[in-house]
């Protein structure tokens, strides 16, 4: 699945266009490598996403084309959340 679609389906980012912008600005890495919106993600990948001064690292547990709001958190596990002070 494309990175921008996964971010939207998992509800980490509200809209797919916003997910595309975030990825294309270089604020997302997959397994430590910079990612574009069109990058493919798979189960087991680690994503690091920068939201302002916060960096969230998740592990993808499942990939579904559609998911209910209540089930969106089942698609990933948060590994760590940290505040960036070096920005």
C-alpha cells in the first residue's frame, strides 16, 4: 500500500492530500530511509513521522484498504513518541 494512503487509512493524518504533503516534505522515514508519498509500506515496517516538534515512531501491524475509526489503531503499534528540541 502507498505510504500516503496508509497514513490516511490508519488515521495518523486526517486527509490523504495532507499525508502526501508531509511525506514529500521529507518528514517521514520508512526503516530509517526518507520516504515519498508513493513509497510502498508493508507489515513490519517502522515509520517515523515528524509532527511539528514531535516525532512518532510506529510499527505497521496490519494493512487494510478500509477500516472503521475504532479499528484504525489496530493497524500500528506506537514504539516511541519524543519531543524534538533541536529544530
